[in-house]
């Protein structure tokens, strides 16, 4: 069943502001829109971010994929999605000045608080990014709304740009997606440093000999008496934490040999439990 569109009212906008939406940074940031607030394009997701340590409200597949890239970057220190362009009066004035109709709720006629998909802190500098399918760039109304957004950020001296699906490296993103949920793995602390180091030693020897990833992990589980799947989950954890360095631009397939991936074990990170 399609998700029913929730109407925008002045009371609802006031409530969002009082709830602190669009405010805060890092783990304390509250997105202006949440998954339940709007119909999603594609599969809306709520993944816990590595960078922020909170659940991200991602309203489409392309937003999710872009967020994976941001999370993987060592130079990104904050990710704020669904960032509101407030105060509302400002975007209304911008729209009037440039001769563009401001977005409004089709039923109530109330002006909608516009949002930028991502406000990113990269190398201590802020960047505003709108993430949309390339096909939408042919829509005149979409471009008109982008112009309001562009002027809003220009007046704040914040770099604004559009990211499309054509800009996203699919193989890298799918690899990040594969390891993403294992960034925090309870087995690291539960098994202890000694077992983890033995696991890395055995697994790296198996993989460097040409064993495929799944088989090497299975053998490692057997030798160390671990529950099936433990070594594979930890293999993903090592990549997510960048304890092991692999070529993320080559698709990682568990049924394939890992000899094409250059693996580096960082002892210091191991000693700290990843």
C-alpha cells in the first residue's frame, strides 16, 4: 500500500521547530524530515552512521548510497540529512525575488519548509548537497526549486551542488554497503585481542594462499571453534574499520578468491580492539 502523504500546516511546522528538528550536530542532530513524514522514492532506510553514531533518515536509494560514501570518508566529520532552509520567510522572499513559485502543500496551500538533502562537514568546511536522479534534472519545476536552494546557500557562503546517480561509483558503494553493518561488532570485545589476532593470522594466511573468502572464513571458524559466520562478519568488520586495506573499487564477492585484494593488518588497531 502506498504511503499516504501527510499534509503541511503551520501548526505542524511550529511543532517541528519546537521539537528541535534541523538543530544540533553529530549524534544530537535531528533531521527536519523523518521516514514516516513523507512518501519515499525507492526504499527509505534508517541506517546507523559510522560518522555520527545515530540513525540517518534517508528517503531514497540514492540518498542512502551517497550517505555510504560520506560515512566511508575519513575527512567527513558530520553528516546532517534533511536539513531545513529556515527561516521559511527567507526562502519565500528568495522565490519572489527570482520569480519562482515557492513549494507549497497542494491541499492546504501552506508554504513548505524546503530542505537540502545533506549538509556535510568535510575537512572542517561545510558543503550543501542535493542528491537527485539525473532524470529529474530535465524537469523545469525541479530546476526552479533548486535555484531557490542555490541562492539560499550562496547567501551563507556555503558551497552547494547537485549529486546524481551518474556521480556515484556503484562498486565502491556496494562494497561499503556489504561491510557497513559490521562497523561495530560485539565479537571484537567478547572474543578478546588474543583470539582476534589468531583469527586474523589464520584468515590472512588462508586468503593469501588463494582460498576464496567464504571458504577461508569457514575454515577459520572451525580451527578456532567459533560459531559459523563469525570470521566472515569479522572480515567485514576489519574492512569497515580499515584495519585491513582492500581495493574497494573491485567488487568483493565472498565466493571469489581474495588474492586480488591487498590486505594490511594493523597491529596497533588490533591491540585497541579495532
